[in-house]
C-alpha cells in the first residue's frame, strides 16, 4: 500500500527501530478557525441555508413520491430486489454469462414470489370457509364472554349508549325538514366490468414493469454504477465506484441474512403449530415469514389470524394462548439472540426511525409501502453513509451507538477485522467530521501501534496491516467530501526527501489541505532526486513541501531543496518534520522559505501562501490538480 501523501509536520519522535512509516505521527491537526480564514464571505449565506435544505428536499421528495406512485413503486420494488439478487447474479455470471444469469435469477425469483402469494391467497380462502363451519363454537364462547363481563363494565357500556342516544336526539332537533331529491346512477354491468378490468390491467402492468426493470438493473448494474459516478462527478458530488459497491454489498448482505432469519422463523413456527394440532400450519408459517418483514409488529400481526382460528376451532382458551406465545416467543428469540449473532449490527438503523419510516411509506404507498419499508430504509441509510451530501439521512436514520474511540479502531485492526474497522471510522466521520477522525482515531491509533511495536507486543505483519488499512481509509474518507476551490487554483506538491518512506501522516495533512480548497498532490514515494526534479518541472506547482522525519535523510533533503531552487528560483519551498525542525539553518541556506515544526503551523503557512496568491493572480485554466492512486510504487 502506499500513496498519495503530503508533507508531514510533526513533533513526536519515534525510535529508529519503529520504522519510518510510523515516525513523525502526531495528534496535532489544525483547528476549524484556520479553515475559516480561506472561506469566501459570500459562502456565509449559503452555509446559513444548509440547515433548511434537507427539510425542503424531504418535503419536495414527499410530493413527488406521492403523485408519482404508479411509476416509482415498481422502480423501488425492482431496485430492492436487484440489491438482494445481485450477489447471486455475480456468482452465476462466470459460469453462464451475464444475460443468462440475470434471466435465471429474475425468472426463479418471480416464480417463487408469485408461488408464495398464490399459496397464501388460496389457503386463506379455504381457512375462511373452514372457520365458518365452527360458528356454533364461536357463538358459545362469545356468549360466555358476555355473561362473564364484570358489572362495572356493563355500567360503562350503558353510559356510553345513553350519551350516544342523547347526541342523536340533539342532532334531530336541529335538523330542518328538507326534501332532497337523490339520484342514483343506474347499475351497469359493463361499467363494473370495465372498472375491475382496469384495476387488473394496472396491477399486471406494474408487475411486468417491475420484472423488466429488475432484469435490466441486474444485467446493466456495472454500467449503471459507472453512469451514476460520472453524473455525481458532474454535479460536484464525490462518489467513488467502490463506495457504491460497498453500499450495495452491505445492504444485500443485511437483507439476505434478514430473509434467512425470517424464513427460519416461519419454518419453526409452522412446525410448532403442526405439533399443537393447528389446521393449515404451513399457511401460518408462510404468513409469519412474509409479515415479519414489517418492522417490530410483523410477528405479532402474523399471530392474529392463527389465534382467531384456534379460538374458533378448539374448545377453551389454551390453544389460542399457546399460538400467541409461540409467535411472540420465537420473535423475541430471533430479535434478541439470533439476529445480533447472525446479522450483527446490520446497517445501524434506529428502531424509532424504522417505525416512523414504516408509517411514512404506508401513508405514501399503502400496504406495498409497508412491505418495502424496512429494505428501503436500510438502502437510504447506507446511501447516507457513503455519500457525504446525503449524510443527513445517516444521522436521521442511524441507531445510537456506544461512544467509540481509537482503542476500538485499534482493537478491530488487531483482530484483522478490516470491515468493522472501516465501519467504525465511517460512523465517527459522519458524527464528528473528517478532521476529528484523522486526529482522534487515526493519529492516536498509529501512535499506539508504534508504542506497541517498540515494546515488542506487535508483530511486523500486524503493524503492516494497520498501516495499510489506515492508508486506504484516509484516502477513502477524503474522497467522500466535496472540496471547495479557491478563486484562483493554488497547486501544492508534497515531496519526501530521497530515502524517506513516510506516508500516513503526510496523507492526513494532504486531505485536510484539499478540504481547505487547495489543489494538493504528491510526487510519489521512493523517488530519486532526478525523478523529483522531472516531476516538478512537468507540473510547475506554486509551492513545494519537503518532508524530512529522519535525521539520516537531512543531507538528501538539503540537496533536494537546492536542486529545486536551482531549477525554479521563484518557487516557494516549505520544509517540515522532526529532522527538518532540528536543522533550520542548513535548510534556510539551501532555499527554504519557511520551516514548520508541527501540523498546525504547516497548514497555516500553506494556506497563507495560497490566500495571498489567490488575491494577486487570476486563475490559469490550463492547470489542473493531480491526484495519484493510493498504491505503493515499486522501488
């Protein structure tokens, strides 16, 4: 691993045995006040309106979702099914090709879904007919309930009846006697047939549209992903292709495992009801599987019908109570034991947010909205995790998690759990911002890793895993935030003195400077002096930062500064790092304009030069910032 890094200014010195990748890491990161120095005064009104934009966006989106239901509902169904079935298509594609794999998954999935709903419809109809034959048992139980009703409850019922009669009497006195001629439309068999046929045709059209959309979403998923990335880039929203893949994989895994838990719930509940002697146990198991997708109340709702059937069929109340206890008990076991172990934290959706979401989608789209409320909410929440412009969805829908710090991040890396470490860093970044994540999580974790390595408690392999994972996360989190630009682009190039292989701290400062609006790039690791000079001459930066963290590399740093000043006398060069701070005289003599001892001073110096240059020079459209891939270059 390696990468696009920037100059590292730090004051913490590590022993040489620690290796150059950890030396120089410190927790000093510039404050928000320094960033505000470069802000355009015209941006204040824009920042003031940022709080209202999500609310206005939700109101407008609600109107669009409500009035465009006939189009958006099939699209939503198709998109959710595409997320669920994408892993299956991905596994089949190397064997049968993209077209056949997509067709097989779509046809199989639709047949299964249609079969389940047909089975439920037929079985529920037969149960309704069967229960009607037990009318005498139902009447006897209702009569017993009426006889056993307490006297005080009869009095309350009588009082309500008297109040209702009095209200009706008052309304009758106030009415004026009027004759109204009411016209009733003549019943037309043709009109009734046309109305029923219209509803049937509309349902079939929506189903066909869903199937066709699902096929094309699966078949063209990579092309659609790339198009979305390009559109987001044109809109100024940084969205990486791997972020979309990660979001899709996260939601797909969650929905798949959640479906497995629901299927197990349905199978076990059906077997228990079969053991209790309930009629149609396979129906109640299938109903439990389907209705458990409704958040938090689905299992209870699925218990209502079999409980009513038990009430109608069996004498006494024991069977009905056993049925309710079966569904409620299995649901609690699944929610409290199975899901935390099998699914884990899921996608981190708040229970309250999920209930509000279920009510919202039910209000918008009726029963269909209730069915897709859980998967749709999970998708929206994960989108907020990976797209900074929509991170308010993550805050709005996210679950409250325990306070996490660099100890948790470091522990997950020691366990080689890259996925959970990345999820922790993303959550922390959503809540506290990019700069706080770099300072409180990455820098502190790297310092702890360095100390553990020096004490002999950390192996070289684990140390390299921590470095590589952190390096990837620094680049990934930095790419998730849109970067403002100064009125005139200011180009900064970070250079490591020959012999340096320092990168992590440099990357942190690089991303923070980019967040300030500076076009910062890195010349690359393990570069010789001639390669550095060629790079500088080709890209002509406005300012160069030379990093020197090891005392053994000070002569190479001095030689680099002299060579660059000889090539471009007008070039501004800033040096930084522990070793550079101890050899200020030699570096000033070589041509350095400034030597910075820590991160805050380095960022402040760069931004002062950038702000001064942007006020005195018009923008040059021929120059563009460079961002090199975050991979270690071969020596």
